[in-house]
C-alpha cells in the first residue's frame, strides 16, 4: 500500500500541514514545526511554503483517523458504601470547631 501525504485532522496547530508531513516521514511533528519556524525567520520562505502546502495538501480522510487510533473508553467504578454495622472498623471524627474563649470581666467594656 502506498503512503499518502495528508493534512492531519487531529494534531492541528494551524492547518495540520506540519503534523501531516511528520506522519508521512514518521517523525515528531515538533521537529517539522521548528523547521518551518526557522525557514520563516531565516528567509521568510517558511510562511509561503506552509500556505502553499495548506492549499495543496488534502485533508486526511475520516476513515484513516479512526483506523489508526482505536477509541478509548474510560470506565469509572462507583464507590461502594459500607454501613457501620457491617464494618469492623469505626472511624472517630475529630471535632474541627475551635474552642471558644471564655469571657472574663476584663473583656467587658467599661461604661
């Protein structure tokens, strides 16, 4: 089967061009993005190359995206509550309220 060059649908920063090139070359998309940034600053060609590739490169078909990465389903279990009668351990809660200071005769305002 022949590899095809597509713009990515999933790993997109601007148009998916760098990600598509990286997938085609089997490398990290960050490296391709850095090359485009260097071309942008060195000669200004990075911008125009990116724009032309954005127009020319077709978008990745939806069937390709779904076949490469299987869907991940996250299942969370519900917590099980145990009654105090069935549990051998009983947890004593601490009193979190601050004790009140006792008022003395010195605290009262004088008239």
